């Protein structure tokens, strides 16, 4: 399948000496490198021969290979990044020389920002999005219209078409977006693949990065994450459940977020007179992994599961952010909740203004359910409010609030 990030990769290669593609393991980063022209050399640092070749003397390696070099899983050899900076600076004005990828390393982004600031374009890649599985990337879309600050609410939904039907959308929601299970389309394969994926994540990645970690407790923590999806995080409760200190529980969340398994959503901190909840909340970044952890066997079981609402909410939020990342649009994401219980599921802010999202699985949304969103839009001068639902067509609820079926997203 064509990936949404291909055009962004080509754009960044024209603008930067180096491009970094970061994201969770098995989301398609290595496959993305195969889209580079044939003149590019590719090195996988998890392959022993390539690792020895690069690790022996990274500075000499880049002198011998000054351009058109792609290095996969760069976090395996941290010394590569300082050597790469030296190599870039020797021909600073030349663009499109290097591509690196990395996964499962909370320190990787820090190292990239410290060693390669101003020299690199950063792409955060994820598993398949709804736009990718429906193969509708070339189509004009809702998010692209939203980030056009001049677009009025009415014109944003005019002429839009759905990417697929509600049945396919629910299949995507249940299975998640990891390429191999999605393409294979076998429940047995999916179950086995996800089981092996977690073993790889826990044993090969996390243990390698944090060799002193209590393996059993972190495994319990990953299982606990499924029940925490969509909830405001209370670190002391998590610490008590695991039998660890509160700082250790915070570290576990940082590891899960930094390895792209969990997405932390901070609380909204805008100018308001209301008392706001200040703790973050979060979601599993892939709904398929969430459902595996919850041991949900099929879509019927999911639709009756207590975590159904949180799962749907997390999937929709992830889809919005995946599309923004694939476009290379800078943004800040947060959620809004007052001490009185008024809540907005997602707030994104950028050059396009402030846009608030409320997420419902239902087809119809009663007027009273729009009150918190409408109040936020008015009080925080948001440019737009959006209700993502399962309606049959987009609607304009008010002059500044849109109702959009997920299939149109």
C-alpha cells in the first residue's frame, strides 16, 4: 500500500541534509526506505554484518559514504548520530544525503535534537491510517481542509466523500493499523503476530534499552495500560497497583510513550477562569494492540465491552494525529476537562488556529451533548468545533460546530 508519508519524505529530502523517520516497531519504516531510488545504499543496524561495518568507525564510514545512505534502526549504535553531524557539516548546503530510522528509544528524539538540530527533518510514522487502508490518499480530505485557516466551517464539509463504509471502518477499528495483520486478514495470524510482537517489544527492545528494569512489573504495567485508556492518569494509583514507587510508575509511562506504544495527551492549559483537571490522560496508539490486551475476540464482543467507548475515542484521536503527522503539520494536542465534568476529547492548536473535537460512537448526537463543546468554542475562541460520529453524512450543527462521520475523516 502507498504510505501517506512518501510525499513528506521527498519534500524533506529537498529541504534538509538528513531525514529521520521514527515510530513504533513494525509500522513500515524499513519498507519506506525501499521507496528511495536505487542509487541509495541501505544499512540495517540490526543485521550483524551492517552493524559491524558502521560501528567499527562511524566517522570513517561517513567519509566513505558521504551521500545517499539510509541507516535503519539507528538507535542500536548511538555513536552514529555525532558522526552523522560531522559528515553533514562537511557539506552543509547539500540536501537529501541521509535518511535514518529509529524505533523503541525514548532517548532517540533527544539525541536527534541535540546532535542534528537544524540539520534534519523529522517524520513520526505510525501504522496504517484509515486514509491508507482505504487507499484514498490522493483525495481532498477533511483534515487538509481544517488546517487551511481561511476555510469556513460550511466550506470544509462541502463536496467531501466518504473514504469507505461503516463496516470497513469498524474492521479497521477492531484490527488496528499494523501492516502485517491488516494485509494478512486472518484472525489466527493476527493473534499470533500480536503475541510475538509484545514478546519482541518487552524482551528485545525494552530490556535492551533498560537492562535494570523489573521485567515482570513492566509486563504487568503494559497489561494495565489497556484498562487505563481514555482515563485521567493517577500515578499514585498505578504505583500502588504495581507495587512500585510513584517515580517508577511515571518512568514506566515515559517508556511506553517514548517507544510509541502509548500516547500521552496533556491537559489543556489555556486561559480560563474555570478549574481544570491538570493530570494527563492517554491511549494505546493502536486499537488492535489494545483489543489484544483486553482479550476481545471479535467485533461483536468489542461493541459490548466496557472499554468500547474509550477504544473508539482513542482510535479516532490517533487517526487525526496520524494524518497531521503525515502532512508534516506542526501542532499541539491536549484534552479539556473542568472539575465540574465538562470535557472536550481533543484540542489541537497550530498555525491553523484552535480546533476542538468531541468523539461519539453513536449515529445521532443530542443537542445537550454539544454543550461542553459549544461552551469551549465560545470561551476559548476556537476556530472550529467538530463532533466525530457514525452519522450517514456531515452536518453543520451550528455556524462553528461540524458533525462529521468517521468514514469521512
